[in-house]
């Protein structure tokens, strides 16, 4: 992905050069102000501490390469759980993170995130990537989608339009993408996109990137699941579409298989000290990736994740070496067969409802 000199067409897609420049200045300036650490030497040490950002081709604005996802992790109703994710949201912002990905479908996640952003006074300063999952009462009924958009605005305490609205998992995509374009034209949202996390849908996802005139595509991409490199990411590069990455840590499955083994010594050359940095830096070292949105409810894990957006990135040869190293670890080839979040339990609205349905259902036996 080209990181400078966006075309006039790309800038105009976002509603004007002035608007893009203003948002760019806000995000980059706030990230630097809140996260930069003074250094006695402005040479190598400051370069290694510099926040890594990428350009959104449609607008020319820059966002930090590490965002924060909220699926399951922010879906909690307990006071203790809310305090932990409150700290996660706060620490993400203080570290220079600006992108938050959420969905009305994620139980209490949207409500909790909105509360925390409001408490921090950043409801209109954070870059919010939200989603639409809607079919309406009949084909082409947009009332349900519009109610969801308004509710999201209220929950997130937004006065300005949500930055990115995405068609969630291609649900009702033939209706929702035209609706998103209408919302964008009407100033109800700034940018639009489509998402999916299952590789079986990637051909369809790539087709929508090529013909949908989209600003973003969100896709599952990791050191294990690399199939997005075949069609989705190249299509995004050709179309000038930003790439938002989900499941870069494979829902804790990558950490599960490496266990307590140390990170290989040679990774230190790229400032990699933890497995989170290892996995995330592998993803963001692909120059066509705009931002990665790992989700966590653990402040310590958040601290590891955000450290990946500073320091040098692996070169292509090292990326290959990283893949070969992981392929030598037992269980790496079985990750797709493992349940999400091994050894973890999230007791939010979504997981409770799922368990209730599973208890009633005879499938799978």
C-alpha cells in the first residue's frame, strides 16, 4: 500500500482534502503527544520509539497500525470485568492507539466501549470502526439498519459521524453496501467497508473490494492464516482500499501453541521481545496492511500488543523465516481446528446466549 501522495480521486472520495488533512493532523498529533517518550539521543533510540502509522488511501489520513478489537473481550456485565476493560481502553489510547473496532452484535461491547470513551472525553476523537448486521422486515427495508446506526451513535456518544461503517460478515451485502454509500453521501458515516473472518468467503470478499468502491476491507489474516494474501489484500491494493485485519492472534490460539517457550533470539533485531510482538509485527510488516485490531480484556496483554506498533519491522526474508519457525512448532498446523480462546472463558451476553441455545439444540451431536 502506498503511504504517501494519495491521488486527487482518493482524497475527494473522503469528502475533501481539508477534512482529510484535519483528521490526519488530529490522529497523528494526538498519538505523538500522548505516547512519545523524550530521549536523550534523537537518533537510533527515537527512531525505534517512533509510532508506526499507515495511510488510509481514500482520505490520506494516517492511523496507528495497532487498533483494539472488542469481540467477546468487551462483552461483560460484571464490575470487575468492566474495570479491566476500562483500563484496556484507557491504556490503548495512552499508548498512542486510536482505532477501536466494535459492533452492535457484540453483546455489551458497544455499550461498554462507549462508556469508557465518554469517561475519557474522546468519544469524537477516537477512530471508530463499527458494523451493520441487518436484513430488515423485508428485502430492501433499511429501517432496522438505520435504527442500529442511530443506537450506535447514542451508545458511543458520537456527535460527528462514525468513522467507518462496515457490512458485517457480508450479511445482506447486496442491500447494505448501496445503503452504506447512501449514508456516506448523506454525511451519516465517513468511510465504508465490508468484513469477513472465514477464508471460504474470501473470493466473494475480494469481488466486493474490486467492484464496491469501498474505503476498507476487514479480513482474517495471521502468520497461520495467510490466504488473504492470495486475493483479498492484492485486490485492496489495486483498488486503493485500506485493509483492517482481524484475528491476527488467532483468538489466543497462537499463544496457546507456543506456550512458555521463549521468542527466538534472532527476533530481537526487530525489537520483538514477546510472542504478541512476534505475531503482530509479522502482520503489519506487510505494507498493504493498514491496521490490526487484536482484542483483549487483559491490560498486561494490551501492553504487549501496543508495543508492536513501534520499532523496526521484519523484512521479507525474516517474515519467511518467522513462518518456517512457526511451522516447526507442534500444533501450528492444527490451529484452525482448535476452539477459540483456549483456556479462557468470557461470560458476556453473547456467550451466555450461545450456551443456552446449545443446551436446547441436538446439533452437533
